[in-house]
C-alpha cells in the first residue's frame, strides 16, 4: 500500500518520487559541473590537481561480517591517504554527499548508481580543497591522514536493517552499520591514537556529519582535539513558495523507510516526530562536540528543492531565478532574503556558542570545502578578507573566534554564483 505522505507529496504539487531520485543522482553531475566551472575560471593554476591527488578506492571487506552493505548489497568503500610529518597522528574524515531516497522506487533507481552501489564508484578520485595534499591549497590539514567516505545508503549513513522490506525488493538499509564498520576499520589503522581529528561532510554528508558527530568524538581518546564541520548540510524546515512542507514530508518518508529514528538523538525523538529531529536545527541543540557550519545563504540546492521545487512553480515564474540568482527580480530577491533570515535564525544558538564557528557567505552555490577554488585559492569567496579554509583553521586551532556572516546578496564580489541557464 502506498504511503499516504507520498500520495500527498504529489497531490500538493510537490516533487514526485522520480523527481527526487533524479535530483539525487543528478547531484553527482552538478558536482562535476562545479569542478569544470572552477577549473575553467582559473586556467593559470594547472598545479591545483596533480597525480598525487588521485586516491584509490578501498572496499570494506570486513563489512561482510556485520552486514554493512550499500543499497544493492555491494561493499561500502573509502579513499585513504596516509598522513606524514607533524600530521601523522591527525585525522580528517570527509563524508561524500548525494541526496537521499525516500521510497522503494527511488532507492531502486539509486542502487544502480555510485550513490547506491560500489560497483559504479570510480576507483580513483581526486583529493582537492580540504582533502588536498598541497599546503598552498590546504594550509592547515594537508599532511593529515585524510579519508573520503563514499556514500551509498541514501539516508546519510543513518538507516537500520530492522526497517528493510522482506518482500523481494533486495534493498539494504544499512547506513548506520556502514558508519560503524568504517569507524572500526579506521580505528584499527591508527584513528584510535589520534591527537587531532575533524569529521566533515558535504550536503547529505554534511547531515551525516551532524548525526554522527558526538559518536565520532566518543570513539577517540579523551585528550584528543575532536571537532566537526558540516558543509552545505544545514537543510531548513521551511515551507516552499506555495506554503507546502516539501522537505518535511520528504524527510518523513526517508526516516520511515530506512528506520533512521534509531540514529537520531533520543531526547529529541522522545518528545517530537522523529522526522523533525533529522533537521540540523534540532540536531545542533544536542551536539556536545565543537561544530563549524559552512553554508551559503542562497544554497542553490535548497532554493531549487525546498523553497521552489518545480511543481510548486506551475507557471514558471521562478524558472530563471532557480537557475541563476542574477535572473531573480526584486520580489524574488525579497523572498530569498527571507530564506536567508530563516537560516540565520536557525543558526542563532550556534552563533552564541563560544566553541562553535560558521562561515555563511552570500553565494548561489552548494558545497564549498572539497574544491580548491572555493576552499582556499587566490580567487576563493571571502568574508572579511578570509577564505573558508582560513576561517575553519582559525576555529579548529583556536587562533581566533571565527563566526563569519556575510552581508546580503549582492554585496560580496568574491562569490562564485552558479549559473545553470546554459544547461537546460
């Protein structure tokens, strides 16, 4: 029997199930487009990516014993570069992003991609931005042990097998087991002796970072410096332009389908609907570990999928504005400024936290830490003349307080504002 929330999702004029699946899979295409864009904007720096930045995929063979499988039953994986010198005992983990699946149909679509199966994952990936080995590109973390965790469960590494359907669908909801299996392997490789550690992630990986932040802290030595960084993972529980709770309904289905409630904070789940507890604003209320949020005030993914999903704009009034912020009229900009205000309100608790940090710029972009051009380069976005890398470094090492909040669009000339009008 179809979930009534899914029926409502379509009836209310929101995204259909296939639309969400296409959005999730298309996330990887967007990231590729971002890479091409930034590479083309700075042709004078060909050394930003070299052979040493290509890192092989390691499949997690010990996952067989615990049943920690991707959606299709394949082994999860990660990419690892060993630290050296002063960074030999320091660790940086980065969780890949890529949306979610909220139904049997969308998970079946997803399991035939790299976001649901290691069979489709690239065996070599580039390490850039916060993952880079180059001091000029990654001044504070370049010589750390660096791990990129591949994302193949469709629920921010938070699903549980108890919710799997036993009717022949052959889908594995094992996100939390994947997290545990990867942590177990990395601990055996030296993470258990870490002096300094940072858990980070982009988009759905940023949400996974928030969900697992305190667990990451609890696995490491008490005297270690352990912190978390969520990049473009602060998804808002906001109504869309028609007043529909698009993201709320979608997250409800993800939580119900994959049994995510067991991975969320017990105090929150005990007093409200579990799907409300997956929103970052609720998660950060209970996080004990120092946290840094990197997020654009005009996150194009959130604008395109939360604020103005396609089916909430039947007459196409928002069509151009969704594709480029420069195509927005004054009324639309006013709506976007309201969305920015909601983000800042949701972050108000973190802003007051002495151990917290943030970099909220006024760019029309999404993830910014994993690419050289947006993390730390001569042309990177800046707030108060500081790059994201400099702000994160100041916060992590306690050099100075780092809570950078940009003025509203269009005030920042250093921004990279994505333009998708040429791709439709």
